């Protein structure tokens, strides 16, 4: 645990707390089985309540099911592979226990899918940003991939989650299953948003006979760095520079205006850039 930094601890604690609130306060209350060990826990609790009148808490299912996975992963992958996963999973189990005492709750399936999916997605994004996982299906799929190399980890995760969601449909009905699929989609979108950032930058590729003037204008008027790549047009056989520039989304129109004012025949395209790292770029 010495290798876990303070920032990672913050992300793991906040992330598992959000995941627990979304799972207990929304998924379990509304009967949404959105895959994962928590989905298995919701199913086990439902079956035990119907047949035996017993309640099986989610934190217990998460802990008991993860233990053999941890031991097997430790044996096959080593300590470094499972350290953060163990920490995140134990934190998640603790947060699932505490979440049972929070006032957050909604039995409405649409609200549960939207807010539960959002909460779980944001929390998962924070956990993944700390290079951790909460074990469960992700870890099981990684271990199964060691046996069946021809099947990718992502496909194994999809297959396992699909089986769990289908079992949820049998227990809670097809309508609840469809809401669960919506929740999974929202979870994926929110976790991607956290991982890749909400503020996309823009990048422009510019081909022009007046590339030097365009580069000078971008540098002087927008204070944006410009990189020139030597290229050769296969149709004309002409050698010329292809410019590349990264800028904020607020500057898209300014970049277009600069290019068109200098060369109205310039060929250029603008693309989204999910994340920009390094010195020399800011949103302003």
C-alpha cells in the first residue's frame, strides 16, 4: 500500500463511495441488475428474500466473491497486479455497507437508471483514474483471458455482464432489464467523461500554398504553436508543408477566419482531441 499516492487514495475513496450510493440507493432499490458482482448480489438478495425470508447484504457478496479471485490473481499475476484492486474492493465493500444508512434512494426505474448509472460511472471513472479496479467481473475476465487467449478481455466482460443482466430480467422482468441496459450505457459515458475529460481541445490540419503566412498568423494572433510536416501530393506531385495546430474549442471560428482570410482555397479539417498534456497549451 506504500505505492498508493495521496491523490490515488482520494480518488479510490470518493470513487467507491459514489459507486456504492448508486448501487445501493438506486440499483438495488429499483431492482436493476446492471452486471458485475453487485448485480449478482442484488439477485442473491432477491432470491434469498423470496424463498428464505433472509437478506444478503451487497457488501458481503462483494467481499466473499472477490476473495477467491484475489488469491488466484495473486498466484498468477503477483502482488503488484492485485494491490490496488484489493484496496479498491475492500473500500467498495465498506462503502456498500455504509451506503445502506444513507437517505439516497429511488424505486423509480428511470430515475434509478439515470442517477444510479451516473453515480456508478463517475465513481468508476475516479477508481480507474487511480489505476485501480473493484475486482469482480473485470478481474474474473482478466483471469479467464489467461485460459482463453482467443477471446479479448472486453468481450469476456461483456459476456459475463450479459449473463447477469439476463438473469436479472428473469427475476425482475424485461422492463427492469431494459432500464438496466440504459444504466450500463450511462455508466460507460460518465466513466469515459471522467477518464478523458469534459473539455475537448480541437486540432486543425491545414494544407495550403500559403502555409508560412498561415502559421505566422496563428502564432501571432492566437499564440498557438504550429508544427509543419513535409508532405507530397500524389495527384500534383508537389512538395508542401502540412500544418498542425492545437487550440481550444472557443477558438475554432478564429482559426477558420485566419485561414480563409489568407487562403480561401486552403484545404483543412478540424478534429476533436480528447486530452492534451504537456507545457504550452491552455484553454484560454
